C-alpha cells in the first residue's frame, strides 16, 4: 500500500491498522460527522430518500463484491438473496413476533444459509456454469415467494410491516430511517473492508486468481467457496431486511433478475474487488437513475408525444446498457481505478510520472 | 389423450424454437468462448425487422433484407463490443452480452414501440390432419428445419474446412492462429451463423405469435436448454431444447403456467449437480 514519504511502520499494530496516518484519521472523523449531520444539511426529503436507498444498496453490493469481485464466484442472483433476507425478516416479525433487532441478524443468517444451499454446486461448477446455476437460483427463489403458501408470503401482493420501533422512537420518517440505516452501512462497510484483507479475504483472492493453484497451496476450495457464498448472501440478507424496514412493503418483483444484473453492473462500473469501488458504483448508478427520471418529463415536453413515450419507456434500458458497455470497453477496472489514478496524480504533482 | 397430444405438439414447437436459439448460442460459444445472452434479442429484432420490411418491400425482398440486417447487427456487435474484451475475465464478456441485450431491447422499443406487429403468413393455414387430430403446418416445418439443421451442422463441423477451422479455434485460439487460421474471421463467421439461425427461428416465432419487443425473453429460457445439453455440444443444444420445451409445455398444461416457467431451471440445477458439463458437454481436464 502506498504511503507518503517518511511514514514508517515500526510496530505490528501500525502495520495492520486500517487508518494509518493523522490526516486519514481527520478525514475519517470529518466524514463521519458529515454523515451524522447530512439530513440537516439537505432539507430536501426526496434527496434523503435517495441517500437511504443508496446506503441499503451499498450493503448488498459489498456482499456481491466479496462473492464475485474477491472470491470470483459470479452470482447473477444476488437480488433474490436480498429478497430472502427481506421475506425472512418480515416472516420472523409477523409470525414469530420477534423484534426487528433480533430478526435482522436472523434474516442475514437465513439468507446466508440459502446462499450456501445454492452455492453447493460451486465446487463442481465454474465460470458460466456457475453463473447459470445462480440465475436458476434467482428464478427458483422469486417463484417460491410468488407461489409458495400465499397465506404466508402473500403471493404477488407480497408482505408488509408496521414501522420499526426502538423504545419510543418510531422509524417512519426519512430522517429517522436515515439514522437507522446509516450506522449499518458504516459498520458493514468497515466489516467488508476488514474482511477482504484478512486471511479469509486473501484466500478468496487466491481462489479467484487460480483455484487449482489455491487448492494446492492448502486452501480448502469447498470451505472457502461456501464461506464466500455465506458472507455475500449474509450481506444481501441484512440489506434486504433494512430494505423492508425502509419500504415497509415488499413484492417478489422487486427482486428480479434485472436487479441482480444491475448489481453486477454496479461492481463492474465501480471496480471489481474494491470495497470503495462498490460505494462509488452504487452512487453512480443511482444518480444516473435519477437523471433518467428527471430527463424523461423534460423530453416529453420537447419531443412529439409518440416519440417521447417510446423514448421514456426505453431510456433506462438503453442508458444502463450503454454505460456498462462503455465501462467494459474503456475502463474495465472501474471508477475505483480512476480514483487511484487521480490520487496518484496529486501525490506526484507537479511530476507527471508515477502511476 | 387429446390434451396430452396437444401439449406434446406445443412442446415440440417450443422445443424447436429453443433448439434454434440454443444452437446459435452454442456455435458462438464454441469458437469465441462468449456466452451470448443477446441471442434472444437478435431473434426479437429479426422478427420485428421481418414484419416491417416484408410489409414495405414484399415478402421475398423483405426476408432477404431481414437476414442481411440481422447478420450485420451481429457482425457489428462482435467487432465493436466483444473483440476489445478478448483476454478480459469471464464476467466482462458475460455482462457485455447482457448489456447488449438491454441495449437492443431498449433500441427496438424506441424504434417499434410496444405494439404487436403482424408477420406475413408464410405457411399454409390448412393443417395436416391425421385421423381426427390436426397439426399446424408450422410445427411440422419447425421440427423438420431443426432436424435438417442438426444434420447440416454435424456435417459442416466434420467435413467442411471452415467447420474444422472453427473446431480448431474452439480448442485453442493461439495454436489455431499459428496454424494459419484467422481467429478473428472465425469469430465474425460464428456470429453471422448465429444471426442466420436467429432469423430462421424468427420465421417460426413470427408466424405463430407476431413481432413484439418482449419476444427476447425466449432467449432467457434457452439458457437451461443450452446448459442441460452442454455448452459446447451441437447435439446437446438440440436435445436440451426439446427437453426444456416439452417439460415446459407439459408442466404448464397439467400443473400451472408459473411452475412451467421455473421447472426448466430446477432441472438445470439437478443436471448440473450430477453432470457439471451438461449431458453432452466436453469435460475439460485442467492444468495449472
């Protein structure tokens, strides 16, 4: 890891620290303060709504990034695992009467276990075959929620929840929800960032780069692939649970194949195998979404009616497709790589060389 | 009994369609190692093009123009978007074809809108009848085309020089390049063949259900067909297509339509658990 000149690690604790230098501590502190006061800075509630969705998505994207970006197991069914978390959370609360705070980790565990179940083929399947097995998981899980026991899962209308409470606080406004979701996003990001540089994270990277070589070096492929599936889907489950606390109602069609593909697109755009990249990618895609939403009525007022309605129907598809295609061709390492280049420029300024 | 026969018949029709889509995917995969998720979208564009072009230019010229336009689209896709990805990890090509699918779907939504387009009637409407059972001519032709197509491709891959070159490319890009095979040409040719297959499938799909932008979702259902048979096997694509088509039709008929959509994927998971490379796929031995 690159460090400014004159910064040396003289103790082991320094070497393994996440935050190494004083400026980094200050930036981190300022950033956390910024996160805490953010609702006060932006009085627009719609904006806060977007931030909340981004935070929930970020947790899920971290899971997919660990599974696909680090461990190399392509999952095209991540939204379905998010759905498992959401449905598990709602079922625990509705039918077992558990509190939300107990359902949250349980929902994460449930999603993780379902992830292990669908990760089982990963020992024998690789690459495309595994990606297809996860697409199969996507269809099977959403069909399960749609058709299995409508009296429990509500079929096409889905499930709904009362607002979440903690003591006297009711999480029903965007502000309150923000303060509930934000700490989870921060904790899960910290957890993900720490995990990928641990023994397990390095094992994941080894498996991604060459699984046979990793196995010969003593990494248990079966164990670590399943662990990757468990952790990735655990993140998805937590995210799904927060999602239902945020939306209060869920339907099976909110966790479609399209959403899974969007998440894969996010980690490509952000940068595979970079936790920071996952955050950048989520923000980028979500903002793009909003731009499309704003642009559509504008086009409707400028263009003739027939053309405008066609364009507004197809805009999201075209924009998303185009962005992914362009990123894959022009910057396959994603926004995180561009960020590194930018940092390098500053570090070496006024010289143009460096990296 | 009558119902069973009817379900089997519609299963054969669906199976023939899936087989044609799966064949296109397999041919591209065999030589380029790219799984073409956009094959269903090519099919959808071919139907829409066929419907509109044959209306303006008449059936024969319209069909010729359609096959040319579809091939051109496939050629451009390969040249502009997939060629730069050679050497990139698997997920890049995977996401690329998915994103291309979205682009094509969005593009045709922009050009054609959400309407249903009437396809010219190419098959005589009078059904074959065996006793009291009537079989639509299109179904019979679909089955015949798949059978002939299978024979042609088996012969092509075994006898023709180009077919042998394509098999060599599938085996190893570098070695075949050093043997004097233009690997990039092979890539283009595979995509053109897949486009022509998409056009052939579009004739049957168009005659039965007309042109609509949601036709592309058939491509999604061809995925289990390809993988059940094995990604690199022509025989597998045909057999897989019919397995999935018959299963879907029978389950839809006797149980429920929603289950019919899922059953192919459940079968896919089971087959992959037992035979990871599909029924006829080539088992590759890996070395470090």
